[in-house]
């Protein structure tokens, strides 16, 4: 039984977006969902699938046509990929990571030569990419980064360690955020470290509570020589680049959070109609009926809010503070919805065989990564002049 909760009609998508959504749904259903158990056991998504997704046009479609992409700069397509992946329960975050979070650094700050060298492999799925920001001692405070890049003949010597790097085990290109000493100009830089460079070592594939099919790793850099041609953008300006791109990253997380909340309400609705207690459906009890009604309404409020944020982003009007607010509010709602709906399932909600259980454990990190929700509130508070 599949139940779709009623809601307001969305107005921001055109017919071409609807057609794209249907093709994405069909691809995920056929090529991703049957492999959920295998990918979670392996701790990463199979690279063959990644190349299939790229061949389907789902990876790097914003890349100019001359480098294999579609030259399509419309974040509504990104949103559709994010939403359908979440709604269907596709494991692994590689597509959103590439399209929404890492690729923009290459597109916006890469030179023509760098585009020609790297973008074709990204769009075919032959080259996996990652960004290494977080460090063992920094958390969400990016200005506390201790990894350094020192000027040497012909380039930079990058040293330090990173953690919580998504796609860190499989990535061939890693954008490393490093601090530049004052005597080399100061600030921060984006340095593209390539697989096989001397001094670049991969550490553990991290064992996480959730997101088990997501390849997450520790990375180590010991005097890695990064040539000048592997520097993205202007040396010293990386913090400005990160601030600009993190708004899109956080919007992507908010989009996923709302889709998650909506789907979980549907799961709870299905269960509350099928499961009986004391001779009647558990949804007929006022406590459960009111809880589902409230969560459904909150999800609809969040949907209208995020659709408006999506429109603003497509128009170039979404601020960092707006994105931070969207991220913390929607991910808090996602967690509230999942926790309450798991409770409604009783003991079955704690069983791995039930979809609600995996969604519950996978969602918890949403309030942590991309900047903790406490930091998001700080960003909003400062924007208000506090």
C-alpha cells in the first residue's frame, strides 16, 4: 500500500522539470534501490552505478557542453535529484555531493585549462571529487583550520589532516582547504590534490551510525606538492568562496530534509491505517491522529518555505543567513518528524527491516554536517545584528 498525503500544488516547476523527475525516479528505482543492502554492507556505492548515473545525464549537467555536460544552470533540476533520492530511499550521497557541493568550486573558480583537464572526467563519472574542509580539532569553525599550504618552487606544499570527508576513499580529486601563512600572503586557499600525489594518504573509512553506504574518510597530507595549476581561484580568497558556496550546500540539505519529512509522514500514515490495536487502526486514536496531522501541516509549511528559498537561489537572491536558517529549521523538523513517527511504530520502528528505522539513523547527521545547527543559528543571529 502506498499513501500520498494531500498538500498544496507546487508552482515552481515547468513541464521539462516534471519530465526530468519521472526519468530520475525510473532510474533510481531500477538501478539504485535493488542494491541498497549490498552498498550499505560495502560502506560505499559501486563505481559502476556512478558511471551509469553520469551516462544518464545526472552528474555534472551544469558543466558546459564542450566538456560533456548540458550547460544547464537551473538548481530546480538539482532539487529534483535531491528530492527523488530521498523520497525513494536511495543510499549514498554522491550525486548531491558532486552536483551541489563540490562541482561549483571547479566551475566557478577553475581556469579554462583546469576545466578542460578535469570536467570531462567528472561528467562521465570516471573522476570522483570531494572537498576536505573539516579537521579533527575544528568542527564547524572553518577559520580554525590548521592544515597549511606553504609556497615552494612551482607551487605549494600542503600538510595537515582532514576528517569526515565524503567520498574520501574513492575520490580522484580532493579540494583541500588550507591556511596560508602570513609570510606567503595569508588567508586560505583551495588546493586540488590528485590521487597518487606523494604525501597524500587515505586513512580509515569511518564507521558511522547512519549513512552506511556513504564513503566517509580521514585524509592525511604530508608535504604534498600541489603545483600552481592545481590551485582553484585566487590564493588567499578561499574563505569567501566557501561562504558563497555553502549557501547552496545548505539549501540542498534543507531540500532533502523537507522531502524526508514528507515521506516519513506518508510512511506513518500508511502504518497507522494498517496497524490495529484494541480492535481498530492506531491512527484512529486521537493522540496519533493529532500527531500525524501536526507533522503533515509542518511539512507543508516547510515545503512552501523551501520552495521560496529555491526560487530565490535560482534568482541569485538567497543570502548565507537565509540558507543557514533554512538548513537548521528544516533539519530540526525532519528529526522531530522521524523521531515521532518511529515512536508511532512502537518496537517495529526499532527494527532494521522497517524503512523508518534506516531513515531515522540516516537523518541524524543532517543537524551536524554542513555546519551544526548551533552554528546556523549563530549565522542568523549575527545577520540580525545581535
